[in-house]
């Protein structure tokens, strides 16, 4: 089975500036996708760290998708927003909590409502829920925008097939996964 490339963060370098989120949002918009960041910056008392899809080789999210909106391609698990029904099965299946759901307002619906009757967009009639997941900026020539813009090089592209990231250093995959657990368990950096 081909192993997918993915982006991972070095929590020791992350300063929590959210430049990665802004670049992700912009890249999604430019590629005609739902304009939402596909990663988030986790802020805990013990530190900050960007979190996003790890492009699992076995793709639990793609395996549970009833419409085939999540599909395996050569480099990642790609989301086809146009056929996503917003069932949220992928959000449940994701072992990293890296898939969220967001609503897109349908252009044919009039949303001029009284402010006192305003509902969250996900609850409005005519809103379509869509999964939001990193697709490695699929189709973008330079790869993931978040990696390009990170001012501290905290985000790196991992290619498991080569056992290297873009800077050419060998990666210890067990150690790379321990840093997330360390932050989440409150042990600090």
C-alpha cells in the first residue's frame, strides 16, 4: 500500500501566529473550495500546535463516506465537496479529530432575516453542511500553503516513502507522533 505524504508540526517551533490558517483559508478560496481553514492551532496551557489531517494510509474517513466524497488519490485523501452530504461520518471516524463540518449557504435562498431570529449558519434552512479536511492543497503547484508560509518552519511535509521531510532529515515516526500526545496530556513541550 502506498503511504500518503502529510504535513506535521514541530510544537517546539510553533509560535501560534495562525499564519498557516490564513494561508490555508486563502488557498482553499483560490482553488474554489469552501473558504475555511483546513487546520487549526491547538492552544493549551502547555503550548500551541497546529493540528490537521495526517492523510492516514488506511483512510478511515474515506472508508465510511457513503457518497464517495472522500477518495484516495496518489498523494492524499481528497474531498469532493460537491457530493458531500454533510453526514459527519468522517468526523466520527477520524482518529485525529482533523475533520470538521461547516455550512455553505446556498445561493438560491434569501437570507435577509431579522437579527433576533438569526440562527447559526448550520441551522438555517438552505444551508448545506460540508466536511472540511486538509487535501494537501491538491492542485497547488508548490504543495501545501501552510508549509510555505510558516515563519518558523514548524510545519514540514513528510514523505513516508522516502523517510524524509522536505529538509532531507530522517524522521523518527514514533517520536513525531509522541509530541502531539505530550501536549494533549498536559506535559508541556
